[in-house]
C-alpha cells in the first residue's frame, strides 16, 4: 500500500513539473507576455492538475471513485495542487 501511495505521489509531482514546463512552452508559442502570460499559465497548470487528480481518484482497493466521493476528492486535490508551494 505504501508503495502504491509513493508511486502515485511521484507520478503527480512529475506530472505537475512537466505541466509547468509545457505551459511555459505553450505561452511562448503564443507569444504571450505580462498578465496574459501569467493568466494563461495559471489556467493551463490548473487544467493539468485536474487531469493528475483524476488519475489519483481511486479508493484503497484500487477501484475508481464515483459520485460524491469523487467530487469531494477532486475538489480537495485541485485545491491542494493550486496552493502555493
């Protein structure tokens, strides 16, 4: 169980790091600067964080969460991912 949690945590961290560099690249391709660039990167990273949270939305037995449990998990996960580090 600990190995599963460690693996998922590492996957999330690598996904977020990759998302940040991917978002920076996309902003550069669009030639964004200043507030527009910051806004774009923030939204891009939030969207990437949501995908990472969806991948982590499993119960203790490895089954995907559904309904209210998934909604609650996604809300908390996205809030934690958006928190400044």
